[in-house]
C-alpha cells in the first residue's frame, strides 16, 4: 500500500489491487474519487482540477 498526503487529500494505492492500476483519493476520511492511472480517467466519484494536477505531479515524480 502506498499512501501520499498532498493539499488536504490522501492518495492511496494497493499493491495487487484489481486492474486497471488506479488510485483512491480521500478527503476528510471519505473517498471522493477513484482514478484510473492507465487510461487517465475517473472511475468513480467527482474530479476537480486540483486533484488532477496533483495526480499528474505524483505520476511525474514516480510516486504513483
């Protein structure tokens, strides 16, 4: 499991989780979205520009 905190959000990935590779995004203890890292699209929940920019940063930094 990888857990990263940025800008009030928590980004979690689990090793061995189902395909496609994705990240769960939490705020205030509640999941706000699940994002498909392979196809770069929202799987569930609602996205916003801030979350997507953080995800792109984390991908660049090889954190996700």
